[in-house]
């Protein structure tokens, strides 16, 4: 997974072994270490300088984070963006002014976190907890005008929720990570809405709120802006307009991120910058430029070669539905091949059922223990699961994602298309081969 021959790679390998579980939710451990580190604590929360935005949601949070960062950057503000997981290099997880954090800064932060952790008897931190604390340290020193932190999983007990925030964003609520968040939309929504802070703006892009969220909001005096109620958008040909109370933005180009759902994410991004506009005003030009130039890999990313290749990290029911709609928008292709690798804790049956009428032949691939840890899953396991719900399903199995992609590419004709989906690991594994296809 990481290059042990580099100092950063050695650190990352060490951190992966720092806790017996890959995922262990809870704020107790990270709170104690944050205090030991000397991070500024106010009311049991880390209070960084500048404006802090925290974004949670089942789907769309990465896109919203990228859009918000790009808008603020276009306006001339200094920015920090913490997100996960990465696609190609670990450094991508924290970007300062749009640039991935250099190895030496990550290493220095890891050293500080480790020294503080060792002072606390019996304290073990997960990989994500250490990375989040390191990011907080770097951001505190950099002191940007605005920092955007993407929640890793859920909200209430996620390490990012240790932060006090000036604006929180809930992009969507859907079924995912049920073993950690609960088996219903009501339970999952309740976990996610805990990023809200009393008296602070809360942007909600999920139109259908479960009862648990509406009840929670009755007890938290957040300044709520809800899509469809407090802000909305309208399309006009190849442009669109956004409205929120007395504020509006007209003549906007469609976001650079492809897919019909990105207008929802762009609307949430504009609502976020609008909520903080008193301290961080955004011009019409900055808003337009930010949305027109935003980049985020593997979100319905189209590589327009022959055959066409689409990279999408869709790995749950909601994302699969969006992928299905977006595939319909790309026009007619004689055949579509699907290269799918998914983690063990994902609902592969639901994803398959949504997409089976769009995919002519499946190429299931292993996600190895080396890459995915105890969440790894073989292509054979995917095949057996899917076969139970569709005995007529056509698929081939491969040990490596890149081998599955190579087989699909070899079989495809120039007028066909290949969709790679299911996990960030799947996309990362085929990245180089997929981009080589543009030159073929």
C-alpha cells in the first residue's frame, strides 16, 4: 500500500499497525491526545484559527469540499482542505492552497502526535485518528483564512467532529457503513447530523430528512439552510441560477465536475460560502470561476478515449443510482463493460441490481488484504453474492484490478465504454492503465 523505502511510507505503514482495528469510532482517545499536543481546546473542541467548515454525508461530501475550496481559492483566500481517502498519493489528504502537503510536513506532524500519544498510558490511535490530528496541527500552524474538513465516517463519533466549526454541511443521507452507523436512514441521519453546532450555520442538501434529524434540530439552535426550502437552483439551457433569500447568482456555467447531481452539490457549496459571506465575501466572478475550474478525480470522471472509460467511486445504493442516471446521459454505446471491486462491508448486491441493465459484462476484481486490510474482498466472493440475486449474470473474475481492466479494454471495441467502480482502491489500481488508454 505504501512505499517502505521512503520515510513517509515507513511512517504510514507504522501508523496502520497502531490500532488493532481499521475503524474504531469515538472521540475519547483523540481528545486526550489533542490536549496533550497543546491544540487550542474550547468547550472540549479543537478551535482552529480562521473559518472552519465541516462536511458530512453519505455521498457528495468530497465534491462539495472541492467546490467550496476552489471558490474560496478563486476569491484569493488562503485555504486548507482535509479529505479522505486519497487516490494516488497519501499527500492528497491535506492540501494547502490547492497543493498536497509535502512529505516533511506530514512527518513532522506525525512525530509530534506520536510523542504525545506515548505520554498517555495504553493509548492507541487508528490510522485515521493520527492523520486527522496531524492535519489539525498543520492547519493550526498554517492558519489559513478557511479550512474545510471532510468527515471520514458518520459524524458524531468521527475524529473530524472533535473540531469546533463555523459552518457544517450535510450533503446526503443514505445506506452505507451500516455496521457502524445503524441499519436505517433514521439511525444514520442521527449520527451524521451531530456535526451541527449551536448558533452556527448548517447547510443541508438532503431534501428528505428522517425524523431523527428533524427532532435533533429542534434541540440545536443552528441557523439551518435547507435545499428546496431556503435555497434552490434553476437551469436555463447550458447555464443555471442559484437563489437563497435576497441573494441570487445568475448565468453560472455548469460545474466542471460531470453528472446531473453536481448541481445539488454546487448549490450546497454556494449556500456554504453565502453563510460565511459577512466575513469572507465572494464575488460573482470567484463563484463562477471556482465551479468552472474545480477538479476531483473519480467522480464520474470521463476519459474520452476509444473506448470511452469512466471512473467512479460509486460503492453504495445512492451513488449507484446517480451513476446509473449519468450513464444514461452519456449517449448510446453498443456495449458497456463494468470493472468492479468492492470492500467487504459494502452492499454489492444493491449496487449490482441498480446497474445490471447498464452493464453487459462484468469484470469482478480482488481488493487484496495489502490494500484493503480486514475489509478486503475477492472477486470470487463478489461473484457468488451477485449470482444469488441474478443467476443469469455474466462475469469474469481477476486477482488484480489492473488485470480486470486490461481484459475489459482488450475485449472492448472503439465504440464501446468501460466503467470502473466500487472503491477508491479499484480506481487507484487501474489509474495508470486507464489513462494510457487515452493515447491508444
